[in-house]
């Protein structure tokens, strides 16, 4: 398998530098040896290549990407800059999503997946995340976890359009309504679209909110105690599960390593940008499978 990682990073760097970073005069002081566009490309490559930690990533960077990045920062500086670049990472994700043809499709996928942040009781009590994280139950794995929950709205191929992190104790319907309203303001949802989700969002109130306030149809598998409407949607539901599997399996969402709110946010944003960049570049090269990461993970 021929790797296209160098091509992806080069195209991504040009796009960020030309279209995402606002033009303007250079800030006072000495110029950065690693530009913001290069930093975002490094953050994407770190996730795609599956680096265990930032120490591990910067060790392998010289041999794998040294020909693309003449200067590589030390671990403390890289860690701080990636956290500070979270808004730029999110802007890049949204810009790339707008360039993909499926942005105009009428189907959206909405689901939530756990983002564990610790396993021990002392961590839950003393962590910097203690004020925003909580205990939640993962039905797909039949286990409890401590951390946050990622709510993600995507296209049918998994292109991220809107997302948020929330305490698992907060009701899914409440968070979903806020996210759908935000997506409408961003332009990620348009009247007449269909939002496919799971049984966890069953309820007349949220269906009424989607129809009247957002203008979309909320479709979900039928529950056993109600009349038939949409059926089981088993085949289509696999699209949602495959998106989550890409994030958790290939992009190691559950092993993000964040220990502060800013750190977790930046690491989740890194993974969403990596998936978006891969989909965008696969469209550019006309790859058969648009969410495939095989050409970029080695």
C-alpha cells in the first residue's frame, strides 16, 4: 500500500495557510520557527500515525516527517501550542467539511459515544476534569466509565459537522437539542433534512423541537412498545457505528490522554480534524472509500 500521508499534509498546509488563517501583519516579536499551519499538520499526523503520547510522537517525527518539517518543537512547547490551537483546528475542520460534496446531502447522523478520562476513584476526585466530567454507562460495551460524552453530528460518510462534549449525567435529549440548534445556526442543518439517531432520543418533545424549531425530521429505530414508523433501520444504523469505530479504533479516541478541559477538547478536535482531512483528501484523489485511513496511517 502506497502511503499518501506526505501528499495529504502538503495539501492541508497550503489550504490552512491560504484560506483558514486570516491574513494580516505579523505579530510583534521573533517569527515562530514552526508556523500555526505546520503545527496543525503535525497534530493531524500525530493522530493518523497512532503515536502513543506526545513524547513518542516527537521522537518518531524526525525520521518520518523530518523532510517536511525542518524544525520540530520540544514536548512542553508542542503540548502548549496544540492546546492553544484548538480554535484553529476547529475552523479547519469546518472549512474542509464545506469543501466535500456530501455537505449538501439531505441525511445527517447524530450519536453520542463515551470519552473516558480516568479509571480510579482518586482521579475522579482530584482531576482537573472533576467539575465537568462524571460517571456514565456505555450500553454497547456494558460498562461504566468516568469522563465525558462526545455528541457528534455527521454526514452519512462520517464527515463531522457539529460536536460537543458533555457530562454523561446530563440527559441526551437536552444536549441533542442544544447541538441541533447550534448546527442550524452554523448552516450544517437545513429545513427538510433527515437526522438519523438511536432509540436514546425517543420522545415527543425532542421530535417536536426538531420539526418546529430546526425544521428537520428526527428518524430513529422503532421501540417495541410503539407503532411501526421507521422500522429497525439496522442497515443504516451501521453507518453511525462505523463512524464511532473509526474514531475509537483507528484514531484512538478513548486513549486521548487529556487531563484538563482544554487538553481533552484539543485532543478530541485533533481526531475529528484527522478524520475530516482524510475524507476531504480522499475526495480530491477520488478514492473508492472516502473514510478510509489506510493510506495515511503508516
